[in-house]
C-alpha cells in the first residue's frame, strides 16, 4: 500500500532547510511513501531545486498562504488561519487525499485544528499526545504528554485504552502492560484522581500493573505509562533538561586538558553508541492519538534525522491502521471497563 | 555555636551500617556538631564498638523501643508509635534538647510526626519538602517535592515564600529568583491553579520571574522552582530514572570490548569529575520546610557520604536559623503578597 503523508514543511524552528531534506530522505528510506509538502512563496521549491529532488513523481507541492505562529493562540489559529499549511494538511486527511499529516508547528494549534477538522473517535472525549521514550529495556510509550491538563479519571482510562491499542499494533505486543504515574506505588499515595483512575483500570480488561513512579519511564517495567498531560509534560521537559546538562558537563570535562581531550578522542566510538541509544531524535514524532486520522507532531527544534523519523512514524501508524483499531476495539474495551 | 542533631539512625534501607559511619565522619568534618543517635537493642552500640568512636563526648545514645516501617501509614505511625526513634527525635527538637532531626525513614510518617509535634510556622498551612538539585549554573532549590498533592494557589505562594527565604539565608543570595513550574512559559498555558498562583506571585514582593518548564531545573535560570508536590515528585523520580539509565548504558558501552574498556580506563578521571558534579549524594538531605524546627529527610537508600551530607545540611540550616527567618519575614511578605 502507498501511504500519502501531508507535511507542514514551513513549520518548526528551522523550516524548509530541515523539512525538505528530511522529506527527501524519507522518500528514499520508505518506497511506499508519497509526500505532499505545503509551500509558501516558493520557499520549499527553492530548497527542492537546490537538493535536486530525485523522486519528483512521489512529491507534490501545494500552496498554503498562511502560517500559524509558534506563539499563536490555538483558538485564534483555528478561526483566523483557514488557509494555513496546518489546516490544509488536516483537511487533506479528512478528505482522504492524505493518510496522515506531520507538523513541527505550534502544538496547541495543531491539536485544536486536528480536533476541529478530523473530530475525535467515538468514545474518546479528548485526544492525547503519545510518544515512545527510550528505556533500559528498549522503549516505552507515554501519554498524555501535554495536550490535557486536569484530566479526570475517565479520561485517564481512555488514555490507557488508546496507549494499549497503539502499542499492541505498532509494536506487535499482544497485551501491553499499563502503569499509572503516581508519587508512590502504594494504594494510599497520590491524589483522588489517580486513585479513582486506578480503580477504573483495575476493573477494565487492560493489562493494568498498578502505580508507577517517574523512574519507571526509564526502567521500562511497563509498556505504557498513563498520566495527566501536565505531569507527562513535566517529566518530558525535565528529562530534556537533565540530558542536556549531562551532555554539557561531559563535554566540559573532556575538554579540560590535553589528557582528557585524548580520553575523549579514544571514547568517541563509545559516546557515539551511547548517543545512538538515547538519541531523542530517534523518538521524534509524537502521535495525536484519539482522532479520526493520523496526525504526528514533530519537536519544533527537530533536525533532518528527527523530522524524517516523524514522517516515518506517520507511515508506520497508517500501515498499522491505528485509528481504525482504536475505533473498533474501543467500544468493547470501554464497555468492559465500566461494568 | 554548637549544633545538636538528633539522628534517627535505625531508619533507611541500610540502617546503622550506613548511619553510624556517616555520623562519625560528620563529627570529624564539623567541629560545632553534637549528635544524639537513637538505638534499638544496641544495634548502634555494636557499630560504634566496631568503628571505635573517636569522639565519645560528642555522641550520645538514646534508646528508642519502636521503629516506623517504610510502608507504614503516617496516621498509624503517629498514633501507634509514640516511642519510635522518629517521634522521640522530633520531641527532642520540640523540647529544645536538639536543634534538628535527621531521618532516612518513611517520608509520610516523618512529615506527619513533625507536623504533629513541632507544628507549622504561623502563616504556613502545610510544610513542604525542599531540596537543592544540580544545575548548569551550580544548583537550584525546588519545592514541593512530594509532601502535598492538589496544592491550591495560596499554598504554592507559601512554598515560594519559604523557598525564597531559605535560599536567601542558606545561599546568601539577597533576592532569589522564583519560577513557577508549568507546561509552557506563555500566560495561557497550564491549569487554573498555576495561573492563579502566578497572579499571586506577581502581586507579591517576591522576585518572581514567571512560568518555567521542567528543563529549567537543570538550566538553572532561576534560584527556586515552585510546584505542586505531585509534579515535583514526578520531576525528581523521572530524573533519577534517566540518570540511572544513562549510567547503565555508559557502563555497558565501555564494557563492550577490549578497546572500549581501554577508553573507559583512560576516561576514569573524566567520569569521576563528571560524577562529582551531578552526584545526587551531594544533594541528599531534603528539608521539611515550614515547621517550627529543622527536620531533614535523607533518601532511604542513602550511603555514608549521602547520609553525612544530610546531617551537615541540618547543621547549615540551624546555623542560618532558617525557621526563625521564615517566621520573622513571613508575616510581612504574606501581607505584601495579598495586598
């Protein structure tokens, strides 16, 4: 099957300089992929000319007259930017002319636009942001990473169901294990919301393992970690900050003197392997799960490798028909969950 | 001035094997320190005999017949363990026979016991857990790290005030900068609680810098980060998990073959310096701030160096009269904050 992905190529911190080479390498990597890129004032065309697109038949350009700013209010983008690349891309998914859309733009606006255009799946109140994160045992999936604050217990259960189905199909794991993020593993810990959510999950047919603490993200004890978007975002950004600090300190220590520089030189292959194992770029591409279509959010600061990964993530999810499976399995799971 | 610290030496994951050598090295490091250790069935005495205490005049033993279990419910410990080391230690602070108490025991029970025995300072509804964390620019302080969930805006303001005063005196910074943890730096981001808390902080005479995201813990852009205990605990535990994963991967990569082992050997001094800069043991000893007395909580898994650091942290805070300063400055600050 050929998968057509609409790419909001003007978005993100770097724009076409990153998105265009990422698109071209994605086409080379994935033979079943066709791309639609949104251009404004020929910025994309210029990049394509420079890079001499080797796959002209599989990449088409569509003009988009507007761009949603990174700081723009979601409601404002929704009302005022009906010809933005983001909006037109989701329109294409809605009309069936594209199978998925990828954007490195404003997260809130992308979420609001996708919800408005594509709608949520039946049984889902609000979409969530889910992403893979590296762990000691490979990787885990975590949601919500920032789309919803003050999520009630019922919404946390929906996150768990969506995470479970996504991992089941994308990772080919028959019965993914679910952990609920809390500040202790004992039943008495946490607030009323997580306690009630835990009850709902215990009563469901999910493979629910109980509360987990923040360190479980990286120990990989469960396949899916469920949390409110505030906490998920805090965990994610805290991790980014810590990883950057450690990298910075390591660089400083290796540059301290001639001897340490030598040690650094000799350690290059080790550092390269290490970096590869925890490289956040290999995890770029968070899914806006719960929509009637596949929408992938790339980190705003994504580089070529990272943005390509986001495009390929879209292909994977389309091939595995994630929204369809969620829709089909949800009704049964939710029924079982509340009885 | 001599500072007397009561040490719940039976607590923590390792008990006297860690706490006794930590106590003895703390005495050597800090000439103004006297210690009271709580013993049960002579476990401490046995360790002291083995290690041949060089400072017998500065270390006394008190018998405590009960120990609070790590999984015990706080209310249960409070009612049923009136002769626990934890309880007697806080009693000594209350009576003025000790200046501070240090424990590696059950956090919830320690918090409940300290609140019950010592009471909170006037103007403080609930104590918070505050600790220093390493950052690119040295370190920052963060609170609450897990004592309070669902903190209302007014409580977050109290955390900010306490954090500011603690850093002012302990770090000798005249006007510490405060950041409020959120999932974005724009005013529209987050839930109603952080938005309202931000308003209160803007109206206060605190050096409030606005919202910060999780990565600000490690960039060190502000001196104090304020958050609800749920989020603070998630950030802390997530960091622990990530640091452990990176350490684990690094070790694996350096052990891959003969060449990488050689690189590891040559890199040992670099790794040692790096480890020193981010060593969580050097940050062990969280303060239960907001009480009428100094209570320090050590990590349960603390080793000798870490537990010694917690004892020395108690000395620092007593010497800087943190509770007294909070009490004195609080009334004025809170008045200014709400007008």
